[in-house]
């Protein structure tokens, strides 16, 4: 694993977030924005050797300078790239290519439990390669692909309250461009989807950035553009700044953007 020292750290995209016990930290800076805990959790994945999906949940202590991850438990089913979010004590992950949503309590090592389902009338019924933003209360998933139609990306969004296990509710709103494999960042107010794969020749990859106000998410609004077209990148963020790095590029690569 690689890491960077970034002021006002927040969970990396693809992790369920920071948690931990009473000894873990929070950061407050004159607003409702808070950073939680010293534990990061990684859920699911895909083996490179045979493309099998995984149900593993691993965790590690972010404050440690080095060290391998440890076993936390298992998801309720194998999956690769569901969108994950947390409120500091609970982490949830939207099932990849399946309707179920799982959750864990960070302070307690155990298998995941069922949070609810992506409902049949939700636009993200059986999504894959989806990502989300959160204000630590509400989580909003956007984009992703439809299952069982690989490669077809969607603009539509769905939401849930992290504290209350329930089925996922559709939002009457869209991203500005249909795409999968986005990177995300968010603070207490605003959530951003960055780049991704739109599946259209000749580039297939996007440089679009759009945003929503998380508490009242409707249609997303154009934020600006990346310097490069890319997908499968990562995002991390503080109260005022988001940082995006890595990924697969149409041309060039290796640029961190904020």
C-alpha cells in the first residue's frame, strides 16, 4: 500500500471510511465537518489471477507508518467495486452487481450485516463500478453501470441515511454525464464526482467533474474539467480541498490534481 501525508485527511475513495474506539481522533474546524478515527477498512475486490470476486474485509491503522492489513471479517457475498461511505462508527457498501447493501461497525471485528436492498424501482438496480459521496449522515451514490448489461453506464443517483438500515431510495436527479469508475470527494455540504469511463469512442474516458449539495441532491451541476481524461482514479479530501490521483489515462498519466 502507498500513502501520502495530506492535511485534514478523510477516507480514500473505495474505503468504507475511518472508525475506531474512544481513543480515536476527530477534527473540527469551526463547522460541522469532522474527520473520524484511526481505522480504515477495505471491502471486497477482485483477484488479478482469475478475476474472482472477494468477500474479504481488511483493516489497518492509518497512524502506523507501515504494516500489513489485518482480517476484519467477511461481506455477506463476494463483490468487487461497490461505493462505500461512513459516519465514523458505521461503514456501508453498496453491493456490486447485486441488490444488497452491507454494513459494519468499525469498533467491532465481525462479518458484515445486511443494511437493505437497492429497490427494484431504483435506477441503480444491481449497479457495478459505482461511487458515492457523503456528509457523514446521508450517502448519495451516482453513476455506475447497469447489471446485467456490462458497459452501459448511468447518470442516475440513489441515497440512504447511514445511521438507519433501510432500502436504498432513488433520487430524482442525474450526474451531468453517464459514467462508471469515478473518483469522489466530499465535505459536510458538497459532493464531487471526478472523471470516470463513459464508454464512448474514441477515448472512452472522461475529464468531467460535477457536484451536488448532499442534503438536497437533485441534478448534479458542472464543476469544471480535469487536466486529463482518466478513470479508476482515487480521491481524498479535507474541508476545503479534494485531491485526485492515480488511475488509467487516455494519454500521459501520473498527475495529481486538486
